[in-house]
């Protein structure tokens, strides 16, 4: 299989092209810009089109229009720009339109900084815009996953008729790694028999989520609730690393998951039974991963690049049966494996000689 | 007996639920007739953002997409770029296109986006109950300008078509009215041309239609027509504001 050296952001872009994405609407913002740049260069060669919108709001709404025709479409941004897309995302979710969105999370709030951050976790996983909806959120931890998850994102979006978000950070976006350019997986997807593409030979269609009658609106809400509950059951994904027999556990996604793997190996070399659960889907949060261990694990360190956001979901998943502590860096700074391992040893009074 | 007048095929049989005397219905009828006459009903996708025009989705026989407030032209851009051979139009109020959607209004024109926009200008936000819009006239009383629009505080009304006409990508810009049978005929001509411009792929076309809002103006339907003539027409430049060379031949 073809192997190339690509930046994480470029891997997302290449995967989009190979997933049959024909349209990209975006607005440049660091540290996501390589995506729009790579696509500007390469999507036209694949018969597609990149259109730079006048702003983030235009870009997400252009995605809305393109998705309504049944086309595969994507946009990408970074935190401040992602904030501007929230109105559009709420509308995409309500109108059940499949769009793939990328947020290369930078430090915030406000204009913030350009360094790697996970400070958008709440905004990305709890809806973000107005109303009751969720995005499926996929969190890669290396360039190959940026590629693979992007392909998966397009399929999930089409399968559920819903927007799907790839959430990464500038560290993952800028880092070059060798990537296998896998073929698009063969999946059976539902026909887009709802697309508004001209009513030749069929009844007219409309795509709209607006209802001025409360009874009708409640009907819509129940339908969305059911759909999201189904996704929550069916689509939880996570990676386990030495988690089977772990007495102490790291939980971290993306860059933090990657760093925690090194910390686990260090701990194991010391004879400590330490493992990792790396959520791949941040929504739905992989609570199923915690079911087998929630009565046996002695302590959890939640590693995050924010002031503590995912930790709330970890506590819910573990039903507070074990202590969960936060180990974090912020503002674009990354923790080292020693930093997070120390946090584990200190917080849970683990003596190395004990040989846990 | 020969049938001389009937419902246009461009409209569905869903009854309009616009207020009595509101000229939205006439504008819909004109668009419906144009869709039928140009035989493009099955090739057209309409976009309606929020406002009284937001009800349009049910009234036209073509496919329709609802959009967030002000975002109609961005949504229409996405549709047109995905389906360049189809006809895409927006129908949006002045409170939508000239306020929250201004950025998109400017940039579809700047890009020469091959879509058609119909702007329904009734000088206020109708659906939300008659608030001031950027198009509200000087001294006009609305619920958010209860002492009359004070231009010293909020500026003078925007004549959006004039601005759009300055952009190269906008090849046809017209402002019409549906207050008299004669003006209705002229309005239809302009709307038809705006769709033909798109059929020929010439660029962006905008038609602003002055329309009444008897409900929020607090006037009878007949007085509303008079008010429109006496107050709106002198403020907004009427007629064909821009006919680019390539459009003249149409
Ligand atoms: S509120 Fe005004 S614009 Fe809206 S339907 Fe009623 S009269 Fe027409």
C-alpha cells in the first residue's frame, strides 16, 4: 500500500479526497490552514472544488447547501473559527445533513494562542450551538488516525445523516508522520432519498427543521433524541492499552493519549499495573470501556490540555466508584510522560518498591 | 368554457398564510409563473431563510431548503456549487438580506455567484412583529423605533440593490414594486430576467420587490399600497439599476 510522509492536517485533506468529498468550503485559520491549502491544490485535480467563504459562517452554511444536494462536503477550522460555526452546526444537526467538520483546537478562550489545546472539549462534545443535539466527535492521536478517522467520519455522517467532527490539535495537525494511503472502506450506506436536487420525476422535497406548532416541534425533538440515543449505543469507540489488569488508569484522548502510552510503558517497566483508556469517540463518550473495570480500578488520572473538562465524563462513566484526579497543562503547553506519571504516583501514594 | 386564469404550476395548492392584504402572495405568484414559463420547476431549488418568506418552502412546487436567518445566500451558494446545472434562488426579506445577511449579500455578488435573489422589502422585520430594519424609513414608527427612526442615532436606510449594483459579479439588479397592475407586470419581467440571467450562466442577479406589511404598518391593505407609493418609492431607487452588457441581449 502507498506510504507517504504527510502532516496530520494534510492526512485529513488527502483522506477527504479519497472519501469522495467533492466540495470544501473554508476560511483560513492557524493551525488548521494546511487543510484548506492542501485541498486548494489537490481537490480540483480530483474533480472537486474549494471555495473560500467570506467568513466561517458562510463556509458552514455553504456546507449546508451542498450537503442538502447529497454531495460529500467538508469544512475545517480552529477554535475561534469553530465558535463562529455553531449556529450552522445546530442547523445541520436539526436538518439532519451529513457534513464533516474539522476543529484543530488551539488554546483559548478568546483569541487565545496557537499551541495545542483541548479547551474546546465541552463545546465540541455537548452540542456547541443552541438546542439539544450532539455531533459525533472523533479524536485521532496520530497522523494515520487523522487519515483513517476522516474516512470513517464521512461514512458515519452519511449513515446517520448528521454532522461529524474530527477534533485534534495543532501538534497533531503539524506533525509529519508516514501514512498508509488506505482505500476507502466498502460500507453500505443508506440512499440519499431526501436530497433536494430538483424534483424531476418525483414529488418535491423540502429540507427544513422549522415548526411553529409546539406539538410538531416536540415530534421533531423526539425523533432527534431517538437518533442520538441510537448513536450513543452503537458508536462508542476507544483504544485500550494495558487496561485489562490495570489497577491505576490514565484516561486521555488525542495528544494526551499518545503521551500517556509512554507513561504506561514506563510504569510497567517499574512493575506497576498501569493502563490507559484512550477515548476515540468523545461523543458518544465510551462509557462502555469503563464498565469492566469500574469496580476494580483503584484510581484514575485524567490527562487533559484544559482546566478539566473530560474528567466530568470520566467520573460519570466510572460512577464515582474510584477517585479520578486531573493532570493537565494549558495554553499550548504539553505534559511530559514523567509529569503525568508523577501525578499518578503522588496522587495515589503509589510506592514504586511496592511493585503494585 | 375556456379557462383564462388559473393557479400557476409553479405553486403548490397549499394556501398562503400571509396576512390579508400582504403583497407577499403576489410576489410568490410572479415567481411561480416565471418558474412555469421558463419550464424550470423540476430543475430549481429554492432557499428561504427566516422571516415571513420563510413560509415559502411549502408554497413553491420546486425543491426547497430552509436556512438560518441571513444565511440563505450562503446555503444557495453551496447548492449551486454542488449542482451547477440547476437553478437556485433565494427569497428573503429586507431584514434578512440587508441586516444579518449583509456579508453574504455582498459576497455572492462579488463572486458572481450564478444564483438569483429575490429581496422582499417592506421596510421592517415583519415576522417578529414589526421591528426596525436597516431599510426602515426616516421617522418610521416600529416597535423598536417607537418615536420614529432617528437617523442621527441609527443612520439612514440602506438601499441595498444600489450597493450590490456596484459589484462586478452582479450582472442584473432591479428594484420593482407590486402596488399596481402595471408595476406587477414590470416586476414579473424583472424576475423573469433574473432567472434567465442564471439560465445563461451570466452571473448574479438581484431583484428587490417593494412589498406591503399592512399588519405591522397598522394600515389597511389599500392604504398600505398608498403608503408604499408615497413613502418607499421616493427613497429607494426604482427600475433596472444595473444591466450588464451580456444581459442586454436577453
Ligand atoms: S407580518 Fe407583514 S410581511 Fe409578514 S405576512 Fe403579515 S403583512 Fe405580510
